[in-house]
C-alpha cells in the first residue's frame, strides 16, 4: 500500500460555487515533500497540506477534513465508465493511493503514511455542486452517490512530511463495522443506516453524529 501522488490545488474561479475566491478542487501532483498538519476547526481551518487551497471554509476543510484520499483503483473504474482519462488528483483528492481499501476503511482507522505522519479516517466525501460542475458529467451527483465509492477524509493525529511513493500502513483498526462505504450510504441514500454510525464512538464526525442522533430521536429512541 502506498501513495502514488500527493496533490495540492490553488484557488481558481468557478461558476459552480458562490464562495469568494472560487474553488481549490483542481489538485495536481507535486514533487518533493509536503508538510501535513492539523489545520484547525471547521470555519477557520482549511487543508492540512501545505500549499493546498480550501476556499469555502463553510463546508470544507478543518480538522475532520484535513486530508482527502481516493484510490487509484476507483479512479480507474470511473475512467472505464466515463470513457475519459482521470489524472491523479482530478477528484480533488490530496492523496491518490494504490492498494488501499479506502471505501472499506473504518471510521477511526489509523494510517501511518511515510515515516512520521499519522492520519485517522473521519468521514466520507459527500458530493457538492462544485464537484458536479467540475466533472461536467450529466447527473454526476446521482451517479457518484449510487456508486458509493466516495473516498475518505482524514484528520491529522501526528504531523509529518509525505511524498509520492511513501508507504501507507494501517496501524489501528477499530472494533466496529462502520466503514466509509456504510457511512456514505447512511448519509445519502440509506438513512435507515444512520443509527449504526453511532457505533464509531468518538471518532465519528460531529455532523454525522448529529444526523444519526436526530434520526434515532425521530424513530422514538
């Protein structure tokens, strides 16, 4: 398991967002080491990667979305379905991985990336209209949601530098079954799965916890 590329983006104008400054979704592979740190809470903290832009801090970035990973194997599947080339970073991911089961990763699972960086799986990526506009594919949000291979957001537990080719090692796997794939379906098209998210305990992102608790309350506990 390894990093194929480390990808960062700069702000660019976009008609598909109302955020001042546009979007940083256009991520490109970089040479050399990239420093990764905890960016701070949502609303003030952006990306965890030095030199990477997160523009709309209302909905993106912060400690629970410090790093976004997507599997090259899943990009390859999308290439076949869409009939077009998808370069590493094209989905806006910071880390394009090889050999990592990103969809099957558990909330709270920890990855050692390179010699020092320690990341913790926090949440699936939920598609937005900026992503839809960037992809320019008819019905993209619906297609992406139905495929249920969303990639994973990660929080920074121990800071460090990373670069293309670094090893990725799963060093902790929690004792529950709340995977990125399950969490994504619960938060999108299978709301009946929401109570299961609570099994992830303190590793569950706060927005997901609130949605799960509200669903349980509506169902009478």
